[in-house]
C-alpha cells in the first residue's frame, strides 16, 4: 500500500531527517524570534549544530527576506553576515554568497541578491554586487559585477589543454 505524503508525514520526515529547507527555515525563524533568552540560546545552539553538520555557514545576521528553496539541502552553502537575499530564491549546493573584506578593493562589501534568483551549484557571488530580480546564475559561475533584472550569468567557455 502506497502512503501518500500529507502535511503531517512531511513534518515527521523533516523532524527526523533535519536536513531539508523547511527544517532549516523553521529553526532559523525560532532562533531569530525566540521570546526568552534561554530559548533564543537553545535555538541558536541547534541552528549552529545544523550548520556544522551540513558543512554550511548561514549566519543569523544575514538578511533573508523569504524562505529560500534548497533543492539539495544545505550542503556547503556559505553566506556572509552582511549579505541580503530576496524572496523566492533557489540556491543549489556549494554556493558562496560572500563578502569582500579587502578595504582597498573596489568590490569591498557584501552582496545583495534580488527576488526570485536561481543560483546554480557551485556558483560564487563575491563582494559588493547587486543581483537583480529574476536572474539565473549558472553552475560554477563567479559573479563579481552587478547583474540587471531578468538576465542569465554563466561561467567562461570551456578550455581544453592537450598534452603533447
């Protein structure tokens, strides 16, 4: 007999597996909005354990406006403290949304990602860049410049180096 997944079954799986985006979002929300000092510390501790177990770093100080979709879970996702991520974003594994802390650099600062942005596996968004709304960033692309709304960014062309 095939069991159809309803809301209750999904919540049980989320609680047991503890690696999906729903669990991440609920734990993050509880850590940010806890009423008492004790419960805030408790949820922050659980949140940090989740980050460590997934090899991720998404600090509570990062501004995430809406629940992101994480198709492959949290594995290897890194977000800087000052980064801002808009609503409805899809973030694949091994993504970095990182700051540039070199004050002498023209890209000094944190990234701002717009709404409904798809960030492909292994993509890197580094420095004080603004990513527009409805943008797609391809796998392994490195973004260091602003991207306008409704565009696609991909990495460079494949180079083949043959040996003699």
